């Protein structure tokens, strides 16, 4: 769907390296898993479950936040963010260094190669997590995957609009202190940045002299629907990274399907874990 090669999935027993708190009820975990760390690309994800027991039985999907390396600069692990919303994520808050977990990935198609002048990330909730590695690859020259992607188109400007309900839930803002990245914040209650929705920041940016000509978006489904509509009206290219619940992560169970428009005007179900999670906004059938 976006010109990237399909992911070659690896299954590993990873070791918890460390865990840190990003914001209220929001954490980031580092997992030592060299094979996945050396192959994963920005926008891809992996599935995780406890290595022991059967509760929860199924894995949970998490987007790549970033990779980390050893002293020689070789990637040896991945980091991902999460919010405590259920049994699995509540259990994860108790994971400590040295604990084993099961991980398989990289999965999905990742973000596309796009030719644009101004790329904007629009994030809501925990939806900022897929954009850290993307920003570092574009602005800081960090390499991801098995071979450096030196031919990756580089926009002249990269910005990010990040919306959250309140200041206490702003997660990982310091991590996005990357030279060349223009960060704007919106909070529903006005405790930080713009008082209002992140879509209002997007609309204002599209009406400015430095309007973005390409949008990558991730966050709650209603927010992404709104972003897709705004971009369609402005005739701006937009890709959405879906946060659809998944069971297997590799397309066998068909539990994560979404409606996608086909070239002939009809629609069909596509698996978010295989054909996604990144889709062109105009492809998705929003109901």
C-alpha cells in the first residue's frame, strides 16, 4: 500500500531492560531483542505477551517508539510506550529488569516514502509514539532497518501537533526535543499549549503561510476521522496509522480488518496488521 517491502517477522524471547514513566498512567519499556531492533522501521509495530502463563492469552500490539544501541552503535533493543487501560497494560507496570517476555515482529508496513515540502505529524493520546523514530530518521540521521535508507526523501520542514486531555498526560515531550522539529501542543482543558483540540492546530496550520503538504496521523479513531476530513477538504495528502485491536499480528485471525476502498470504487476488508497499520486516509471507509 505504501511502497515499502513487507515485514519479515521474527519471534524472540526478549528481556526487559528498563521501564520509565512518561506521564500519568503512561510508561515506556525497553526490551532487549537484537534481531527485531536491527530490522524494524519507523511506523512498524510488534506484538508482546508474557512469556509464562496464559492470562492474558493473546498478545498486544505496540508501535515502535525508538531503538537503542550498544557502545558500538549496534541496535540491541526496542522501546515502546503504553497507557494502563486493561489487564495486560496493568500487568506490564510491574515488569522489572531481567524479566522475560515474548515478542514477535516487526509487523506491518510502516510509514511511506513521500515527496513533500512540509511533513506534519498529528498525534492524539498515545498516538505520538510512532513519530519519534520517524522524526529521528528524517531530522537526526538515525538509521533503522538492515540497511541505511539514505535515499529517503527529506522534507524541508517537519512539525508535529500533539493533543492530549490534560498537561499531566503529556507523554515523552522531552524526547521530541529534536533539532528541526516544530512541536505544538493542545490540551482539552487548557493546562498546556492551545486550549482545545489538536484538529484546531491542524486547521490553523493549513491556513498559514507554512501550511503542511503531507500529514501522518495517529490517535483515537474519532480524531483520525476528523483529520482525514480536514485534509480531504484542503486537498492535502494524509496517511493514518490505525490503533486497531489485534489478536495474532500476522493476518491469520482476521480480527483487525477495516473497510478499504478499492480502485474500482467498491470496498473490501483489509487486515490492519498486514496491509496496514498505515493507510492513505482516502482509502478508508469511515462509518
